C-alpha cells in the first residue's frame, strides 16, 4: 500500500513538473531561439534576394537569429507545404512569391491533391511588388517586342521561353501575354528563377521573364536586353523599357514577395512579427540593400496584404485554369 501511495505521489509530482515546464516554455518571450524562414526556390531568384534582407532585418529588430533556408521544388509547393505542416509557433515562416496563390489550383488542374491550401497560411507583411520584364540575350535578333511577336506568328510554338516552374510567376505572366497577343511560345520550366535566368544566358531558351532587380544587373553587365515590362507604368530604373499596355497589350502582372506564418500561429506571435516588419521596412540597412537590388519597397501590413492577396489569387487562379493541364 505504501509503495502504491509513493507511486501515485511521484506521478502527481511528475505531472506537476511537466505542467510547470510547459508553462515556462509557453511564457518564454518570442522569439527565444532561431527562426527558420523558408524560401521555396533556389538561390538567386526574387524570393531569395528579398528574403535575405528581410531575415537580416528581423534578426536585428527582434534580437534573435532568423535564418533563410532554400527549399525548392514543385514550383514552390514543397517549401510552402513544409511551412503549413510545421508547428504553428512562429519558428517556421515562409517568404513566398505570387506563385503561392496558384500552387494549390495547379495541383488540382493536374489531377492530384493540393499539397496545401491558401487558408493554411497567415499573411504577415507584403514586402515588394515588381513587374516582370521580358528579357533576351544581348546578341538576340529581337530588338523590340514587335520583332518577337512577328517571328512568333510566323513560327508558332518554335520560340521557347524559360520559367521558374509550371504555373509559377514567370509561366503565368508569360501565358497572360501570349493569350492577349495571339501567339504561341514553347514553355520550358526550370526549378526556380535562378536556373531560369541561367537558361537564357546559356542560350538554352530564346526569351524569358525576370524581376527588375535581376534584369537590371544583367542589363548593366551588357549580357541581356529588355523588351517590355508588365507594369502599369514604366519603371524609374528602366525608363527606356515600354510597358505591354502602352504597346497595345492589356496585361499587367507583378512578382510580389511577402512573409507568411502557418495558420494557427498564436495572435501575440503574429503581432510581434507584424510590428517587427513595420520596423524592418523603414530600417536604413534594409532600405540600402533594397536600393542596391533596385527593388522598390511596397509594404502592406497583414489586413491590407490579406485583401490584396485574396484579389490577386482570384485573378491568377483563373489564368491557371485557362492554361489547363500540362502533360
């Protein structure tokens, strides 16, 4: 009897100790250890280039290490699914592009279960929103967009272009243009923006899209030439490059980048991240890096970002449905 009593007492004390330890962990200030920020693409693309100063800024403001981790695959779905399946404790975040909006629908169009759903992510902050830019190598015969369109009409499906992956930002934006222009280009998907850029430079494809920060670096290096941008107006950093709209094609598209947390993340942690991002975007070090990237900061806090994301996703999902199943 005495041994049984001792066992019961020991169990109660152990349970109490575990509860106390759990409460102590719950009471720890956030963040109390390293935070992973998943970029679902290889190094060298827009999400990677933007994500690095974001993680540096969050580390500076929150006095804890925010580490960027590249997890490419499946057009961004692999990294996004890692985040939505992570414990919603603020220690696994996602730095995503507009393609996150189309990933679930792309799965459905392909006849497979979606690897994640949009409602499994909570927007924290929009960081940037740049128009895509149509690029060719410096030695390309295409001097203007009109040259490309004329040749594409003569040789439908023979001119190829690179993208960051099926239904990704570059793929969707290009298909929006080809539909309006009445031309057919051959799509060659790669595993991210970096590999897509390398394919253009290596002559594996004829044309491709890039974000402004990457495009400007290639133009300055004399390696590539811009034919048109997908923006509503000409970029201040590329004033000589016309928009598709002014060339007669009613198309507008932006590669936006934003920070997300898994759904279910406690509101105090979400609030901490939101407040920190407000500080990041006005930090001099962050602004200096973004200036060097020639990427304008387009900041939206969570409520405004959520509304923007809902509207943008609805539009892009319709484009994915028009593209249809890719064999």
